[in-house]
């Protein structure tokens, strides 16, 4: 409960809570103001529930019933925003509600989502993760840490959603520094899934009793468009020349037989009619990470075609296009510190094995493996 919130306890619950509900009811009946369903829901959650729990029935509780009827009758209850019912908003192909007005434990968060005909949001693709992080950054929610759908309470290390779907592991989903990648169950009771602002909203395991904000998800109303979006996200398999393989819709050559500086690696790629790879989509980064582990070559560090040599802090691919910045592309360093952070001493872009193959800036003179992209 924060300063300014109505507190339904002791003598105040008789005076303040029915007064708030009366104000909301009268304003709606007289068309003085239209409250979004989200805010009516907030009032019911924070005000009405304590009344009920403390035995307020009869005349006081009738205000709650009246307000619930207003929600059912209100036009706001039928507003559809880009295929999502209020209070959900469209974030990519998901309908999400960011519950920032309360901080509660994991089970209470699930119950709140259920009361909104939803469930905690499931982050099952790299695109989902990036879309959510972008929404948080764009809408000023970076001071919050959020529950999302995921737990390994049934079997330690087997992370699943509430519906039983497997949670994707590794990059670019989970927080990683130079020592380890989450989840690590460091306190032996970290069985629930959060997106922590301290870690730039990479996924992290945490105790289920912690008090956090929450993200709920409701299936989009436009299911046909939702399905089309999901199909479109599947990368097209490319017909690649010798020494190149199709990964994430790109023709890539992982030159594990050589280690060279960044400039020398560019020349090596040119010799194969290619260029150091430009990874512009988060699904491409995910596909590369999975391929490295599938082929058993994750012990290598790979140069990409990004650099800020021309102008410090302005990261460009070799074709002059901007390198995507921020999470979930760039790796976590420590609390509230994200790559790139090497200054003028580190001007080239590397997928380092000890950085779990997130984007990281390194000295261009280091000898590492070229990751080439076929120039079609």
C-alpha cells in the first residue's frame, strides 16, 4: 500500500471505502466521467476485498455489488483495443495487462490474473521477450519488477508454464554474467519466474513469496491474426552455398578453424563472398545460440560485424545500419549495468562464450572466430 491509497482498516473503512465507491457509482450514473475498466478493477481489488474479508456485508457490501454491475453494464467492458479486451493492451501478438498498482506474491499474482480472465504472461519466444521489454521501457515502467508465468516447483530445474509448456532456457531469455547464467536456485527455494528491473528484465528465478508487480495475459480476440503472426515468425530456410548453413533465416559460416582480429575476420569473410554477420532480429540471436549448442561449438567466441570505431557509442554494422541496443541483445554486466561498457578500448562486437553469446564489446585486436554471413 503506497501513500495516497485508500486504506480500508479500522474506522477508516466505514468512512472512506463506501465514500469512494459512492463517488465512482454516482459519476458513472450521471455521465460525469467514464472510468476505464482497469481502474474500476483496481478499486474493487484494493477497496472492496478488504470490506468483504472484514465482514462488511449488508448495506456497505451492496456498494460493491452495485459497482460490479456497473462494470458488467459499462461500455468500457466491451472496448476492444487492437484485438484485446480492456484492461489488456496489445503488445506484439499478446494481450497483456501490467499490474503496477500492487506488489504481491506469485500465487496472489496468478489469482489476480484469473480475476481478469487471464493468466500470468508466458514468455515463450525471443520476440515476446523483446516486445515486453520494449513496452516497459517505452511506457515508464522501469522501476518495477514483474512476475511472469513459470515455475519449477513440481520438479527442480524443469521450468514450465502453468499450462505445462516448457520455458525456453539460455540466451537471450535468462540473465547471465561472466560466471553463470540463471536459473541457479542460489537460495535453494527460487522456484518462480520474474523479470527484474535490476537485471534489465532478463528472466531470473526467485522465491515465490517475494512481493512483485505482475504481467497478465489474455488470448487475443482476433485469433486468426494471432495465428498468422505466429506462423510468420518462423524463419525461412535458406538455400546456402558451401561452408554456409541456414540459421535463423540467414546463411552463416561458423569459421571454427581460425581465430583472427576483427579486421582480419572481415577479410576472411570476404574470401568466402561474405561479410561479418549482422544480427538484426532477436530471433536470429536465439537461433544462433541454439545452433552453437546443437553443434557442440558453444565454446567458441564469434566476431559479428558491429563496431563503434567511427564514433564512440554509435554502433553500426559494416553496411552502415545501426546495431540494435539494449536488452535482450546486449549482455548483463552487473546490477544496473548493461553492455556495451568498455569505452574507447573496446570497439568491436563479439558473441563471447563466457558471456553466454549475448552482444558484448571487446578490443578489436583480440583473436576470435569469424561468424560470416553470405552476401546475397
